[in-house]
C-alpha cells in the first residue's frame, strides 16, 4: 500500500479519536452516529488543509500578537463551522468549540508523536569496503585541469 495513503488514513483515525474524545469530555459537543463522525472528520481534515492556511495568512498579525493563541481561535471557529454544517454533530457555542478544538489538537499532538517515531527508518549497515563510522572522509586525489578555451567578452 502507498505510504502516503497509509499516513492519510492514520491522520483521519487520529482526528476521529480526537473528535470522539471531545464529544465524551466536553459538555456541549455531541455526535449522533458513526456516519456523522466520519463526515465530521472528513470535513475537519478538508478545512484544515484548505481553509485554515488562508485564515492563518490573513490573521497572522493577530496570531503573533497573541503568541499563538489565535490558532486556537481559528481551530474553534472551524470546529463550530463543521458543527453548523453537519446534521447530528452539535457544538453548543464558542467555549465548547475551544475546548473541543484543544482536545482534538492535544490528541493529534500526542498520537502523531507516536506514529512519527514508528515511521523513522532504521540505520542500515554500511556497504562493504566503506570506512568505519566516525572516520574522516577519504578525499579523491586532485587532478590538474587544463584551461578551457573560453573567450570572455
């Protein structure tokens, strides 16, 4: 299977877990069914990929002035927007959206750390005849070049 497709599926699963945790932990956020959860996850990933970079670009001075807390506001607004778009996914207001966005962000931060460590490739043995690790590099001998026939104007 394509590694990028696997990475995308893992990202969706992490987002689904974060939204599920947000519905369980935050009063004011609820999801009626698994099908609704799938739609919410797809929309949140789509908006994070397309809409969020545009919002970050336009609100960059605000984000800098608030030392990054503006990103929490943007995430909460996207969370509320998805709550308005999807029937069966209810977000009661701004503060539940903030807490829900924080739960999703923390879940994403923790679980993406585990998935990145698992994806780090192992070191392979050096090829036969290669210098040992830590040895200075072997330089090729210098070869004198004859001058090129170039006319500068």
